[in-house]
């Protein structure tokens, strides 16, 4: 289709009336020679070709939630077809300022928007939060009139792989009052991660660095926490989650480091002092621990409950009953404390022996009287009464002799009773000595067994 014409005279173009078709070309001027004029040039038509140059993305790897920027340049090439008066055809490609009129389109799995500025374009693509990993292809299309051009760009999408790690005061666990510290990697950069510590509570939001890492403030384990593992989870919007770590809480183990029973061997009716100390499993003294006692074996009263002082020391006592069984007793001391402590215990041993009976004063007095009477009898028999006996024919003397004989008989009977009582006392003393030796042997044997056990 003939769009217009120009007449060039001496290299100078003059515009002519546009014609819609060749039949509309005016006839030659009859005053002008019929020889064709090559300088008379007609514009037959113009063709337009769209070109897309250097489409590219701002980076080659993206994550869910990222924005992909695609840029490029679009060119609109015009080609004019010219015919001169002599029928000769030629082409020329003048510069075009119509590139901004090119229609642009973009197609891909995530949609997108294209904006034009002169001969360049920019496309914005939002990678969905639930996007899968893989290669993504986008097609850019440019069109003008009947000319159409397409070009492709590709980029990689990698999903985030968030993870958590934890540090605890003792490596694999923490005691109440100590800390658990959580850090993370592989998270969405510049986002906010919320950490949940199970029954321990939720920590404040933590800002993720540009490289996807974070370190949360330490979480202090409450003193009244249970002895268990508290699972930890992290959440970042829109849909990132991670877990797999836990804050492991252990209680201190109470230890009765020392337990002293003094004296370790006592007689019935004797008081006993009980002292000792309480520490934790790290050897630190524990104050305000309650120490209770129990006794097994025989008949023995229970020592009073004690409380440790600031240095972990405690003191108690017991009194062995007068009728307590003579045997070996085990005294068990148990320590308890609330706020993250497991109870601990330790046993000690106490040997109770029979208290010897008090000597009978009656036997001593009778023995002494018997001895005195015996001495007096001997003196009278060999002395005064003997001499008086020579005058038994005197009535008074006869009565005196009879009285002497009765007194001597009574004294002899008393002496015999005293002798038999003393024999019984000696026999019982020997039995007590034998029992005491047996008790001592048993005590020595028990102490040897305890020393070997230590």
C-alpha cells in the first residue's frame, strides 16, 4: 500500500500529497518531458520489527517470598520501502521513537507486572511462600502492529531449610536458674522468628540477619521447673517452622557429705549427738535443706529433724532409752529441699550396750557387819568369855555361857548367808563381764565390716 511520496530535487526532498493507491498518482505534467525522473521518490510502505535485547534477572537464585526483577530493552525497527519515478525500489531504516508504544506481556508460573519506560522494561515477580525448589522460566513478549517477538529468562528457586541449635549451661542439660540459649540458621533473611519453649513459655521475637541466622537471648530456667525436657520450636511468617531441639532441665542431687554419730557406742540411758553436712552434686553447700532421721532395729527414739545452715551444716541428737534393746542400730539421715533438688540420704550406725546394775549396798553392809561380828566373836571366844567359862558353876556365869553359845551360832549362820550372797554376786559379775566381752567383740566386728565397706 502506497502511504505517501516525496519529490527530491537536487537532493532536497519536498513532501507530496499522500496517495492511498497507485491509481491515485496524478499524471505527469504535460509541460514536463516524459523521461522518468529518478529523483522523484514514492514511499510505498513501512514495516516494523520488534526486538527484545538482553532480558535478565537481578540474581540467579531466589527463595520463597523473594521478589524477582526482570529487566531488558525493547527496540522497534522501522523499514521504509521507496519507489522512484523510474520504478526503482529501495529501502531505508530511519530511527524510530515509537518504542514506548510497544505492547509488552510476561508469562510464567507466578504471574508478574511489566512497566515500560521508553525503550526499556521492568517486570516484577513475587515468588510465593509455598514455592517449591526448581528452575523457573518466564517468557517476555513484545508486539507492535503485526510484529511480535518473545524471549525467555530463567532463575532458580530454593526453599528455606531453617534449623535450630541450643546451648545449655552444662552442655547436655541445665539446672533450674541456669540458661538455655537458642540460635538458628537457614531462615528467611530479615524476618522475625518466635521461639516457643513449651511449658517454659515463649520468648520475644528475634530478628533474622541478612544471611538467615539469629541468636536468641538466653532463656533462664525457672526455679520451680520440672525435671524434664522442654521441646523448642521456631516460627517465621509466612510458613517457616523448625524444631528438633529441647531445653533439658535436671535437678540438683542432694548429698549428705558427712554424717557423724558421737559416741558410736553407748550404754542405755545415754545421749548421742548427730552432726553432718549437705551439699549438691557439684559439691556446693546447700542451705535450708531439711534433714530428717529414721531408726531401724530394736527400740530407739527418732532423732529430731534438723535444718542446714548457710554452710550446709546440721545438728541433731537423741537419747537412748533406759530400756532400749542392746544391739546395733542403723540411723538413716535424709535431706530434702524444694526448688530443683532431688532428695539424698546416708546412713550411720550406733551400738547400744546394756548398762551394768548398780552395786547392792545391802550386800556390802551385811558383809561388813559379818566381818566385824566374826572378829568380835573370835576375841570373845579366846579372851574374856573363855576366862569366864572357867566359872560355869556360878549361876550368872552359866547364863552368860548360854548366851555366848547362841550368839556364836547366830553369827556363824549370818556369816554363811553372807558368804553365799557374795558367791552369787561374784557369779553375776562374771556373767556381766562375759556379756560385756561379747558386746565388745560384736562392736569390733561391726566396725571392721564398716571400715571394709568404706
